[in-house]
């Protein structure tokens, strides 16, 4: 029986190990604070500071944005125009659906079938931003992000992303030099992560959205890239919390549906969900142990199939004498 217990424990450890390995990057994201690559506020010159002119410009002065067509909704026009007005010396490119597809067909034909096959338009909007940053370089800005100040200080980093709360990074504002190894890795991974997870929100987030980008980023930084290949992280303070922050946030996220609200609810009650998960895992473990025990009993010797021992043939009647209690013929 002891050997059976050991085998049972080993099998369960292997199952748990496989499951943990499958979600290891997601688990590590929960404790990743991006502090090693953070763009600290102490190194960001104030708006109109003379220090800005002394910083190197690595990222080209290009602003990329995406939308269905050239008719931008009114609630995003103020945000869009704020970035254009503050950066008259920057090239501005609006990537419409038609223009995006034409670009992919010409420059990255190997990805065209995947691009056309995305079930949700937001997936194409996500994917094109990675491709244009990898190809042209520049700064990508979501239409619901306005510019609070000039972005010149952010041109000094080979690549940068934005930190999100509680964990990971976002894809709503990003910058990079052309052919940066991180964004080359991102576009190469898109087809691998192109899966349908039934819920639209999860499908988008984990195939092209921020969760996908966070997983690739976590794997990328674990390889300890060189300084030239490093990806810096814009922290929440520098994003939009102060007057000196770079961006201002406007109404957006129109693609979120009912499943997104469910995910957000799970996120707010993650402690309870985790407790329930451990409880269910314990119940499943006990059930497996019971099933294993039944199999061992039923598969045992014929005389022990019902858990009863054979009665003894001799009975002790004194310290020295025994008497026969049953005779069995062979």
C-alpha cells in the first residue's frame, strides 16, 4: 500500500508541475513591478526644460494612431488634436483599416491570412501598432489618450512601454526605434498566440492585447537584454497622474462587452476566487485518492477484494497449547 501512495503522490505532483509550468509567466507577472526598467520621474526633464535639448533622440519623430476610417468620433477629436498641435514637427500617420491591410499585404505578406482572420476588429488594431513600430519606429498613441506635454524626453529610449495596475504593461502608448528586437519578437509571436478562448475579452487580451504583450515582455526581460535592446517602462506618475505627466486619458474602451465586466468582477474578488480554487483543488484531490483506493482494493487478491481477512485456522487456548478451529481441504 505504501508503494501505491508514493505512486499516487508522484503522479499528482507531475500534474501540478505541468499546470504551474503552463501558467508560470502569468504567475510571475503578479509579482513583477518593472522597477529594474522603470523610467523614474527624476530622470524626466520638466516641460520646456533646457535639459531636453541635451538628450539624444533615438526614436524617430512619428506619431501613429489607428481607427476604422478617417472619420474620428467627436469624443476623441480633442485628444487626437492635442497630440497633433503639440508636435507640429512630428510626422502624423493615422492607420485606417484599409491602409493597415495594404501595409501588411505589402511588407508582411506572411501575416496577411492571420490579419484577415481575426474575428474582432480590435485585434487588427492591436496587431498593426506592433508592426508599424517594428517597421518605422516612432510613438503609438491610442485615440483615447491625449497629449499633456511634448513627448521629446521619451525619444531618448530605444523602446518603452507603459506600466499598468495591478500588473503587467499596456499597449495604449508605446515607443521604439525601427527594428527593435522586442517588437520584432512581438510580431513573430502573434500567430502563436492566435487562439479563440470563447470569451471575446479574454481572446482579445491574450491574442493581441495587453495581456499578450505583457507575457512577451516578461519572457523578453528574463533574457536580460543589452542596453541597446532594453525596454524601459513608463510608470503611472509619468503617464497621466500629474500636470507634468505626458498623457491625459479620455473616454474609450468601447470594445469591452459583458464578459469584460465579468473579468473585472473576478479581478476585484480575486482573494475569494483563489480560496475557492484551492478548496476545489482539495476536493478533486480527495476524490482522486478515493478512486485510486477503490481501484487498488478491487485489483487486489481475490480473498481481499472486499477488505476482509481470512479467519485464522488455530486458536490459542493456553500459553503452550493451541486447538484447531477449522480444517480446510486442499
